[in-house]
C-alpha cells in the first residue's frame, strides 16, 4: 500500500535544496552534492570532493558542462533500453524544470558512487584469503617522498621552508596545482627558479613548491589528483623548497603531469 513517505521527502528537498540553487549559474551539480552531504560550510568537503572528482564534476562548471555530464549519465542508462529517446531531449528544459533535472541527477550520482563503494568492499571481502595461519610479514620501513607542485602565488604566499602542512592544506594545494609530480625524495627536479619574493609577485605567477611526505609510498608515480589526495598520510607534510618559476619557462616540467 502506498504511503506519504515519497511526498514528504520531496517536500523536504524543495524546502532545503531549491532555495539554495535557484538562479545559480555556476557549479550547480557540485553545489547540490554539497548540500546532500551537508558540507556547504566544511573546509575539507571530503565526500563532495570524492564523488565530484570521480565523475568529473567541477565546482565552477557552467550549466552546459554539467548538462553534458548528465547527458552521458542518461545515455549510459538508456544504451540497452528499447526507449531510444536521446538524453539531450530528456534534459532540454528551462528554468525550474531544468534545475530539478540537476537535483535528480545529483542524487543519482551519489547513489551510484555509494553502490560502487559497497560493491568494491564486498568483492574485496570475498577475494581476501583466510588470514589464519599466515606468517606475519616483516614491516617494511616507511618511504619518504617529495610531492612537487606548481601552483599560483596566491595559494603559496603564506608558506615558508620547513612549514608543516596539514592534510587539508595539502588537499587544497593539489586541487589548485597546474603541474604535479610525486617521486622519491632522492630525485631532484631541474627547474628554472628565481629568488623573487613570492609575497610581491602577481597572484597568478607560477610558484614551485616541494613538500616532503613521510610514509608516502602509495603516492609515488601517481598522476591523478584524486588518488594522490586519497593516499595522503594523516601527518601531512613539510615544505622543503619554495620558489617562483622563471617567467614563462617550462624547462624541467617535462616529467610533471599537467593537470
């Protein structure tokens, strides 16, 4: 027998989400997922970042970019369906109707990601061998790595050498990096650097920052920001080198991954 749960939940969504997204032009999908996880005021926004990084949803995307992501989602759902209606027709609404398509899509992305995590967890439990009777393996010593980033000067102005950086700060740096590389700390990068004062250069000037991270073995060689952030150790890292790049120089960046 039908009940009023769906109606009541729909009204809660109307009262909570719609006033916060009405008329919004940028980052609509990202904002809705923030609201779903109640992370609007959170600095870390861990759950929002995790889902949005996975699906390629950007915090400053315009509606056309978000609609393209929804198109891909709907196309995937309909690919083996006898209904041949194109996804672009389905979300070809304007105004409030279109915004509710965005809300429905955001909840779908959250549900899909939750299912993915649980599926991977269950598969891991099934494939892990019985640990009873297995000899204890020697613990390998922690490996120190260098996280090398190129970021705008506006992000790095308040940093100095030997400054300790928390996981939240490292996450923000990775999110704002235009180039990144994570390597063993014995490997030096030959970059063209200057001795300019970072505090006085323009906000968009590119700055090189090398951060020492203990126990960062899982980060070595990784090029995807999401994976790097997921493997950051809880103790964060320490600034080992900080300098402006020579203006318009790309020398030495060949081994870096451009984000």
